[in-house]
């Protein structure tokens, strides 16, 4: 699988991690119908349901009423990110951080957006702010995004270092084992990469097709044909993404010939 395909498929999981691993939360407490907070909650509910156009409409209305409402700004940035409107997401996140400079999920997402735009140094700067903030409750997410950034820019040694730093904070965070495996694979350390992918799969309640593919690719390189085909067939049965299905079938043909 090409590096570009891997990174594109990792983006959705990255966006989830930017929110601390959960879907965006609504504004708590009683809110008045028609208020900025009420519209924000409607927008967040639409966002969590994947209805991005409806979410955008509600959030834009909320921000017209209160341009400094942090939950609305955060959700609007996520709408742009899911639409792959990365420059617009950066603009919204910059506004958010002017209002609340200690909203560390925003630094995490902002770094990811800069990475998608090819801005290595701004991406790393923002992600390091999140990763090293004492107040940030999920720094392992920022370390995962730092590892992904370094993989994208062909720096596997740095990617491995960040993945291991994240794992010191959370030994049960499967995405970090997946990223560690990708870094180790790039460094030619295939048995260790295989072990890392296997560990990621053990930690997942439902095996991630992308991790199965990564594990299968390394297993095939190690001559473990049966394991590779078993994992690819599992992955094929667990994805609805047509691009991913095509890639899995290509790998199966390549290994099974």
C-alpha cells in the first residue's frame, strides 16, 4: 500500500483523536431555543451523525450570534476538516485559540491540519504544544499525530520516538502501536513491526481493517503467506470503503499468485 493511501486512511482516526478520542460534546446545561448555545448543540448533533452540511448551517448561525463561542468554533473546524477544507479549518482554529489559548485539542487538530497542508514546521510546533501541556488530559493523541507527521515526511526514526513516548503515557492505545509498526517497517525492522501491529490488533475490540492490512503486508514480507492472506480476508470483510477494498484485493492477488 502506498504511503499516500495509508495517510489518507489514517486521517479519519486522527480527527477522532483530535477530540480526545470522543465525538464533540454539546454545550452542557439548559440552553434557550434559538440561542448560540442551542444552535451549537444542534450543529454538533448533526456533525456526530455525519450530516456535515446541516451541521455547518447551524454552527454558522451560532457563530453569527456569538463569534467567540468555543464549542461552536471547535465543531466548525471539525466540519472543515472532515470536508478536507484544511485551510478553512486552520483559520477557524486560529480564531478559537485567540479566545482560549489553553484549548489543547485545538492545538492538536491545528497541527494535523498544517500537516495535511504540507506545513511541517507549523504542524510540529502546534502538536508539541499539545503533547507537552501539563493541563492536556490526552497527550498520547498529540504524540500519535506527531508520529503520523514524521511518517508523512519520511522521518521514521522521529516517528518511532514519538510513538514510544506516547506509549509511555498509555500502553493500551492501539493507534500508537500501529504507528510504531509503520515506523519500524520503514526502518526495515520487520519482526518488531509485525509484533507492534499484532499488539494493536489485540487491543482493539473490533480489528481495524487498516491495521490488518499493515500486519498482512509485513507478514508477507516475512514469508508468512497464510497469516497475510488471513488478515487481508478479515480486512475485506470489515470495510465498506471502495478504495480500501480495491487495495486489499490487489494485495491478495499479489500474495496469492
